[in-house]
C-alpha cells in the first residue's frame, strides 16, 4: 500500500527534501523568451523529467516523506488548518488577520496560511497547507458553497488535485480558478467543481466564518488535500 493510500504526502510536499523553486518552477521562474509571459513548454519539459524521477526515486522519496510527515505532526506549523485558526496573507511578516474587506469582489485569489490565534504560529511548514481565498458576489454562490462562505469569501486548497501544481491563476471573464500546469479549471462559486481539464475532483474546501470581523476557519478541509500519483 502506498503512502498516498494511507493519506500521507508523497511527491506532494517535496520541499521537505529540496527547494520549492526546483519542484514548481512554473510558479516561480517565468519564461522570459517572449517578454516574461507564461510558456507551457517549461511545464511540459519539467513534467517529463518529473515522470522519470518518480519512476526511479518515488518509493524512497515516498517513504522518507511519509516518515517526515508523521514526525511533523508534533510541529504546529505543519498541522492542517484547524477550527478557530485565523488567516493571514502569504509573506505577511506582520501576520495581520485577514477580513472580507481585504479582498475585492471578483478579484484574483489571495494566497494565505492559517494561523493559530493563540501563539500566532503560521501553519506554513507544509505546502499542502496553502490556502487560496477569493471573494465572490454572494448571488453567484450555490447553496452548499454559501454555507461554507463568510461574507462572500470562500477558501480552497491551492493544490491542484491533478498533479499538485498550485492554482495561481484567475480567469475573470469565465469566473474560474485556473491551474497553469495542465489547464484544469475550477468554479469557486460551485464548490470548486472541475469545469475543464484533467483534474479528477474538486479542490477541497476550507469552511469559513466571521469572528470579530475577521476570517476564521470554521471546520477542517472538506476532503483530503493531495493529488493523483498516476
């Protein structure tokens, strides 16, 4: 039985043993051959190399990362977002809790981390904890999504359910979240269901609520955060 079947991270969290720059270059190293715009060849070439690496090293990496994840359960920064956690913008050294007013309706997603409200530990030790926040017109949310929203703000994992890329693009004209790796699209107003591309399932949602005007995690992720290994 693989670590993925056990619900443990395998290749999803490779920053344990290398840098995120080498694992997800399309989010950190834009192609400059045409003035800095996105070039899918970067992703294609990288994915080919990734397949080779997975074939030769996957088992060893999986076992090592599974062990690291188990040990990391004692690290508050590695724990998944918990009920009562606040949300802070990624790279915000001041750790200012986010409010709905910090997100414009219809604007691109904001990347965030959960933060323990007591000791202010930011849960950024695992990339699987990265959360995307987006604020939508409440009238565009289906009933299930509305129940998980806070003043129009919905939260989902930033990790694509296909091959673990980060869902960093927003197609405003379509109202969809877009993964630049294999071009999966998700509808954030309808539970982040897949509307196009190879992603096999919706993005797990992180239910929210408001407390003293701030965005707060109401419940854990609605399903396992992770991606396909095939």
